[in-house]
């Protein structure tokens, strides 16, 4: 059977959609492409089962829609699998209807967090044949392919039309055993498309892994705004040995930097064994590692070990400097933990990155301004190196969305507008001020101490490109993303 894993391009004046492997969707003026680990694993699993697979990422390939259609025509798939998110789902409904009119015998399956939350919606609004719910695309997509190819039973979590009625096979199951999965076929999935245009990489080419799915912070259901808790309701992690073997394979491929996109990197004994393995195998001198981390998760000694093991980039979800906001988001952290964590990380030789959000329905301007003040302080002290700022968006399926429905905070359910170009939740802060705060977060690094330290840290061509060339482009692009005069 011929199977295409595809990201059809969306031609929009808003910019390039950051869709694949992304928890918080955004259109970017300066393109960023993130390697989609789970769909890439699905493509690998399906190919290894004996099916012919094509990787058709029209977004990362920077194709026009007509060029993408030509690629589909050339491969002529029997099944096309498309991942979508809330802000792209309506565009993909239109694209699916067009593709079905052009290729009537090709069946299409939609997957991702939005369709997991609202599986029947897409069946009712476009000509897709199946909706695949849950996050383990590697297991469930193969099972769907085997059903279509040889009549095997459909797996749990599939929605489809049957004799004029939408039917389903029950609730999806988390079945992936990460230690048993094959390594991704990076050539098949065109890893080089994502190896350079990514602000997380200082050393290119770079790529992504996911040693865990997705975040071990599960108390009370996890963070209320995170849509990936809906598709990965259970945390799973691969073995340390397999993780190290994958790093070795990527080094052989020529990769110079790896970002592991597990929602929060494994901690404790797992982390310590991984770091020691990086040192013992000599990998620390050949590749840098980045990861997501919670600010309350590690000791100073563990940060020191990470620094010795070749970790460089470490990302913290700060979200807000207001403790009441963190409590309402169920973050489980104390806001000033970030000062201790970034100090220890920086002292160990890592380069911390923080993410912040504004536009909460309960947060005053003064509270939001404290988040800007915190990032300014962290930049001035030299404890963080980079930052990402976003407007909080309540994705369907999340606890935050359910709370917004209950409290009457939602301004609209037009999914096209959930693209972070405007606040979707009611807020005591005017829209113009929310966008201004987002821009202020991006500008919070502008102080003489930080700028001097960054320029003084340049030791190589990679440093120069990261700090000056690419860094400048990304900052300028983000400021344009949140410009006050914006179009929808």
C-alpha cells in the first residue's frame, strides 16, 4: 500500500505556519521548521512493515500549493495522513476537499490534538475519510493501514463514516513502547529540511528526538493549557541505553546538535545515567543536547553533570511571574524557582531559554508587567540567553478551554483566529497592551550588560551566526509577528 505522511502548505499573508511538532501554534514571519518526531516515527514503522511511504512536507519544503499537488500526483498515494492543529484545521478542511476532488480514490486521515478533542467535527466539515485520535501515530496509523490493506480490525480511537453515520472504535489507547520502536528513518523523513532553520540550534545541522511522551508532570492532570496532555494521557520513556544508541546514530549522520522535545526531560536516575553515558561514550565532545525542563526538577549537582555531558540549551516554561497564575495553570512551581534554576544552569555552562505568556483572563496589567520585569532581571544577571513570548490560547480539549467555556471567557470559536495574532480570551488588559507586552518580553534582553556579555562570548563562526545573524533575524521576525497593526 502507498502511504503519504503530509503537511500541505497553507498559503497565508500571516506567514509560515509552525505546525509540526508544536504545542503552541503560531505563524512566523521568519520561518522555523521543527522536525516532527511522532509522525516521522509513524512513517518509519509503516515503511518497515512493507508499505511504500512518501514524506510530503510541503511547509518545510517551502512548496507552493500547486507544487505540493504535483508531488501528490507523482506518488499517487492510497492513503494520506495529515496532522493538524486548531488554527489550521479549517484551512485543511478546504485543502482536503480540494485533494479529494483531484484524487477521488485517495483516502485521507486527519490526526493531532485538535481532532482528538473534536473528532466528529472534521468528518462533518470536510471529506476526510478517517480521524485518528491520540498521540501514538506510530501504532495507530500502521493499524489503520493494515486494516485498509488486509482487513485487520481497526484500532481503538478511529472515527469514520459508515452508511451515513459517524462511527468510532472507542477511546484511543496509549500503546507505544518507546524502547521497542525502531530508530526513525531520517533519510525517508527528510531530516535535513528541519536541520538549519530553527532558532534552538546554535550548531547546525541539528535534529529532534523524543525520549519520552510527553511530560512526567501529571499531578492534577498536568498544566491546564497544554494540549499534548490530551493526546498523551500517560507518560512513557525509552531506556537510557536506547536513547544513547540513538544519539550515536545521529552523530554518525552528521548531526551537531540535538533537541529532545519530551515535554519535560526525564529526571532523577534516568538523567544521571544518560549524562554518564554521554561522557563514557565520548558523545559530549561530538554533539550538544537541548531539552525542556521544569524549574523545580533538578539539583545543582545534576545541572553540573548535564554541563559535563554536553548539554547546552535548556528550556523552562515560566509562563508568568504571578504565583496565582501559576496555581491556576496547575504548573506546580513557585515563580521564583526560575531564578535558582537558571542560575544553577548558567553556572554549569548551559544556555537557558524561557517561555512566557500574557493575556490571561484573570491577570491585571501590573501582574503581566511583572513577568516582563522578571525576564529583564534574568537577562541583566546573565542567567538566561533567549526567550519566547506568546499569547495564551485555549485549545479545545484542554482544561483551560473547558474553564473558558464555563466562565464565558471565549471571544470566538472561529478556529482560524486561534493563531496567536490576537487574544482569544477576555482579559482586563486591552488587546493593544497584550500585544505590546509580548513585544516588550522580546525586547527585555536590551540592556548593556547582556548585550556586552553576548558579544564577548563569541568565539566561533557558529557563535556569530547564532548570536548576530540568525538571532537578529528571529528577534525581528517575532516583533513583526506581534505587531500592533496586524491582519487576520
